[in-house]
C-alpha cells in the first residue's frame, strides 16, 4: 500500500513558498526590493503565524509573489546552466542563421528579391490588412496600378533580334565546342511562335506538304523538325506532276506547288552546319518562294483566303532575302549584302517589323561608309519611330568619331568642352540612358556571350546583341572607347531616379531583369540596372550570424567573464519591471490588492 504524501500545513506552506521565491528574486531584481519584501515576510511569519491570523496579509503577499516567482524561476534556471550550454546555444543559432543567409543570398542572386520579403508581401500582408475594393479611392488606385502594369507590359515587349545567328551553323557549333546551350527554352519557344505566325496560314491543311510543315514548326525536338522538313520536300516532289494545270484548278495548283520554300528555310536554319551550306539552301528556298509570291500576288483579291496566303508568301520571301543578305555579310561579301538589303527595303518599305535597317547599318559600318550611315540614321532616328540600341549608339559613334581622336580628359577639364565635344557627350548620354548595359560590354568590363534570338529593348539582352556585332566598329574609330569610358557614367547624375523619371526617354522599365533572365542562359550573369541594394533580411541574417558566432567564441574562451556579462544583462533587462512593481507596491494600499486577489 502506497504511503500517503505528507503536506505542510497551509499557512506554513505559504511561508516556505514565499521565502523561497524571495531568495530567487534577490538574485534577479537586486538587493533593495528583495530585502524590503523579505523583511515584510519575516515580520509576517513571526507575527501572524504565531497569532494564527493568516487572513488578508497571507493572501496579499502570496499572490504578489506568485506574480514575481516565474521570473525568479527563469533566473534560477539560467543561473544553473553551464557555459557549455551557452556555447552550444549560440553556435546552433549561428549555424541556423548562416544557412538562412546562404539561402537568402542564393535566392537574391537568382530572382533579384528576398525570399522572406516575398513571402511576407504575398502571404502575410493580405492577412494583416485587406483592400476595400468598394471605396472610390481604392478603385482609382487599382485602376492606376492596372494602367501601370499595362504600360510595363508594353515596355517589356520582346522583339525578334534582327541580327540573330543561325542555329545549325553557329549556335550548334558553340554547343559542340563548349557543351553549353546558348539558347533558353523560352527564347526558342518564342521563335517557334514567330515561325508559325510568319510561315503558316489557315489554308495549310488543304495541302499535305504544308500541313507537315505546320506541325514541324511546333515540334520541340530539332531532329523531328528536320525529319518533317525532308518529308515535306519528298511529298512535294511526288505530287508536283500529279496536279492539273487548268484555269479552273488554278487555286488547287497554287495550293500544291510552293510548300518547299518553308522546308528549305528550316533546313538552312537548323540542319546546315556552315554558312555556305545555309546560303545554298536559302537560294533553293528563294527560287520556290518567288514563284509562290508571284502567283499569290495575282490571286490576293479573290478572297480572304488568298489574301492570307499572299501575306504569308510575302513574309517568307522577305525572310529568305534578308537571310541571304546576312549570309553574304558573314562570308565577306559586304557590298553585295548592302545592295540586297537596300533592294529589299525599296521593294517592301512597309515591313518594318524585320528591322532590316539595323542589318544595313552594321554592314555600312563594316564598309566604313559613314556618310551612308548618317543618311540611314536621318531616316530612322526620328522621334515618332521606336528607338533601339543600334540607332542610339550608332548616332553616338558618329558624333564621337568627329572629336575622339583629339579628345583628352585633362585638356577638356582645363579649357572646357567644345561644341562638337559637347554634342558627342550628349549623344553618349542619350544612348546610355536608353540602354545603360551596353558600355560594360563595349569597354569589356563584362564578358560577351552569343546573342539570343529575341531581345528586350533597353535590357541586357539587347546590349549583348548590339555589342556582339558593333564592338569591332567602336574599336576601329580611334579614341571612341576612351571618350565613352570618360563620359558614360555621367549619365546617372542626370537621372538619379531612373525608375521614376527619365531625361530624354520614359522611365526605365522595372521588368527588364525578369525578362532578361528568361531570354539569357543560366551561365550568364544578368546585368541589373539600377543596381539593387541588398534586402534587409540578408543584412539582418548576416548580422545575426556574426553576432551569435562571436558570442559562441567568447563564451567558449572566457566562460566566467561571459557569465558576469550575462547576469548583468539580465539584471538590466528586468530592472524596469522591478521599478514598476516597487512603485505599485508603494502607491496602492494593501486593501486594494486584497480585493483584486479575491476576484
């Protein structure tokens, strides 16, 4: 049979409990308040216990010290811990904060934002405070945000790179040599959409060969696309002499005799391993494409179906001629390339979506025909036309060419800038404001990579595409890079808040970094403008990690001294609470405490 527990009598138990709590409180709160309460307890225990009256005083002091005792227990617990515990505690805290710091830094380098901040904004803010959509003010705010988002989307439109390379002859060769993929899936997917837009129409299902090519442009596997192009050519050859050529079947004959042009385009872009082989395939595509264009031009007014086919054949023909001109430029026949581009721009003046004038500018700069370059700029560097890095930086190069050979920063600082030098500096500032990423590549402060097939205007992708082809032209002009080096950073003093207000252009769009990360490969470090400051949580975790690591080291090396500091810190921490309790005890009467404790 279990022995029953022996409990102290009620009054004596309260006295022991109060005395124990006061001994603990003396360590935490200092001498004076504890000694005062301790003397009260001694008087109370020797007087009231002997007299047997433990009424209001017993209840009052017991409840007061019940309030103070938890702090005393915590102090006793901390006082009994060994220095090894503090070393383990601070070391573990340092390790955890270090891991958080590493993750935050990786997330910031990859996505440009803090993970903790993103989670807080997207998940905690709606919980802490909602938005009332019924109020007109909030409605106006929402409409304003929608307008700004639409403006942001329009500013961050992705454009086809007018100087894009050949996949088979250039991009694939880079992959074979380095083992790296120069194109991202997002970039190639945009190219597939462009091909479907330019090279297909609604009537393709009526022609078996074009139906095959329609599927080929949607294929993700390059080998499947190439195989489909060969199948389309074989099918076209087998049906070429099986179609009647009567006038009543004119549309049928038209629908089944010109599908091989797009097949040759695909083979020239992706299967050809050299520029010469790609040029040969494009010439075959040109022969088929010109015949299709002439026949569709005669039938374009017979209905919407024929009009769509003529529009498709026009796009095919322009694309083939432009790529043939680029082949001539890459093979060293620059004058021939210039002639082909001029003829193409005269024949199809309304097709500005291909930006053929940028190909022409690059070829004219290669010929050092600066007068013709200025004539092209006079036509396309207009306030009503969209700008590009090629337009702005070529204009700056021409003005820098006039003064760069004699420019000296020391002489300019003594005598000031001349009118021509001022015009050159202003042109450089204009170009840098439009795309601030280009100077780092022209000055070789960042390494170049192969340009993507699509670019984002004013973004890092456009800067890479421009510098990849135009760096040699800047190097050819004596002193041009020196003038750029001395003046390009002055642009940022003119636009201290580029995201809010620009000088000659609209404010710099905030979406360029995200779009460039999608367009450029992972091994490239995307240039960010304006330079982002480190998020608060990275700085906080770095400070926390350093502080806890320092505490762990000091506690391990000097355990006694750190114990003294810890006690002093805890005493200081609880000093305001002790002061408040002392004031409350001195002001409020004991009868009020008695009434409160009975509630």
